[in-house]
C-alpha cells in the first residue's frame, strides 16, 4: 500500500485574530407629506414609511484561509434605510452587509467577551447587528380627531459594536510536542506540504496544514508550533499555538527519544501533557498517539527485536504506557515507522467520527434575545453637568428626532412624554429651579413649571 501523498499548505500570510467595528444601517425616517390634487384644497396625509436599515451578517466561507483582510479594513457599515416619500411610497430597505470569514472563526462581542457564533461549517451565517426599523409616515398617525398630522416617526437607531474575530484551525489530526522534535518532518513526509524545516527552535510559527491520503480516504493534518513549558500561561506564544489544537479530533504527540536537545524524553512527555491539561482539560480527552521520533539517531530501527535492546526507547515506552498511552517508534526524516503512525491516526479518527463525544463547550455564548430587548429603552434620565440640566433617553431621542417643532401637536406629544416620565422631579432634587436651562439633545430651553399645565389630560 502506498497511501501517503498529496496535500496543500498555506502560502499566504496567516492571520488568526482581528478586531473590527461593525455598524448596521439606520432606519429611514417616515415622511411628512400631503396630497396635492386638483380640486382637493385640503388633501390628506400621504407620507410613506422609511425603509429598514441593513443588517451586518457574518458568513463562513471555506475558500478563505486567513483573517488577513481584516488587518487593512477595520470598520464595516451596512446601508441605511431610505426615507419615506410622498404618495404613500415606502423608502427602500438598506442593503445588508455580508462579511465573509474562514470556516473555524469565532465571532466574539468585545464588550461582554461572549461568543456570538462559532462558524464551523461552510455557508453558516448569522446576523451580528440588526438594522434599525423604518419610521412610520404621517399617514399612519391620522385619526378621526387628527386629520392632518404634521409629524412622522424617525427611523430606528443603527447598532454599532466592536467584535473580535478569532480563527482556530479545523483539522482532523494535530501534531504536538516540544520545538524541533520532528513535527514538520512528519507533515512533510506524510503529505506534499512543504513546511519550513531547520535545526532550530520555532521554525514553525504559523500552523501548516496537509492532507494525508490513506486507503481510499484522506484526513487533514495540522503541524502546530512547538509547545514549551508555561505555554498554558502564554509563554512562547503558548495561547497562540494551543488554541489551534482545540478543534482537532486526534493528537499525535511527538517526543524526541534521542534526547538530542539535551532533555529527558520522559520529562518532555510529562511537560506536554501538563501544558495541554492546564490549558484545557478537553485536550486530554482527545485520542492521543505518542510517537518516539529520531530512533535512527539511537542506532535503532522499528524492528521489534531491535527495539527490545534500545534502552532509551524501552524507558520511554514503560513511562508512556504507565500513563495509559501506546508508544510508536518512528524516524520521520528516514521514513521509518511513519506508515504505522498514520494508520493508527486514521483508525482513531474513524472511531471518533463514529462515536462523537458529547459537546462540553466551555465558552459563554452571547444572548441575542436579551440583546434585542433593552430594558432601559423607554427610560428617561436626568443629570447635571455643573452648568446645565440634561435630559436623555433612547426612546426619547427617537421621539425628539420625530418631532416637528413647527407643529403644536407634535411638540405637545414630546413634552407630554417628558412630563409623564417624572424626570422633572429628579432634576428638582438636583436643584432645578424656574429659569434654569435644560439641554435636550441639541436643543436648549428654560424651565418654567406653569408652562406644563397645557400637557395635562
């Protein structure tokens, strides 16, 4: 059998984390218009509704391999909805903005730190920021007692947020171990990938992927950069390396049995196991193949009889088996034992896929339902900045933007809303008195208590 061939490898700059700002479209304002028809001196209202603002949508695309594009563009905005028009014509909805990301990308809300979506499948999508609703035109406010409403509703607000994009490789098999133990050599031998190989630490910084063809099937193998002691705390770019192991289904743990770096192979094995467990206990739940690489440096082969007189290999085997793992002899550089390792990896991979583990995801996920519901939306607040008293509120701002200050009924609705909110009592406790200035967004007015009797029912 000659199953080992062919693959691909990243040949562009690998970027696996980016922070961007997204903003949905604002809803269009409703129109204030009236019919002007021949022989109809007082035509009724005919202002149409504004269009809905565009959503910001993330879409997973298997043709993308890196987040590099997000280094050059950091702000993404969907289209605003069009304002309503006369003759009861609705404004056009704003176009959604679709942002494509590689499969394996997590979208995280920066403010809460919660995962909005884990994009694990090609074509998966979700709305990360909803566009504002279109405002109602004045035709919607016509009543038997209000035949000519001279106001309309402002469009809904756009939603803006900072999100973190974090890409984790999706590979079937991940290679782990200390630097310079032979991970890149195994990838190069098992596939046609061409990782950088040299006799110094951290030759691999960015993960390399290769496709192993075996029997009539194949699997994706990832060469993860070498882990060092303290990696779980971020030492040696530890978090950068370790996160790419999380999605793999099977681990191949490579140990330099020759001790060519002056380290004890048994201690190397223990340290890698410790780093994996401290980063996430889930990593140790993955099937793991332990490989004694560089047996040729010891003058040994993969022949069982030869191995029984190879003292360093026997010591490592006893140590590894005591921890519940099986040890495979190999020399990636010489091609010794590579086939056995790949066949065992493939066997374990089939077992995992036939009996997938229960999802024990430890991430905290973003609550979209709670995000859509703003309990403070209708809350009106009062404040004092040392000079002026200030009134603000989300719903109040929308009403303010909808107000036609040339129309008595429209003004009355705004100030009645403020009066009913009780915010004047709050400001009085802060010292508000008649004649004091109140700021209402970009408008200022003087407070006189007797003026507000006109708003009583």
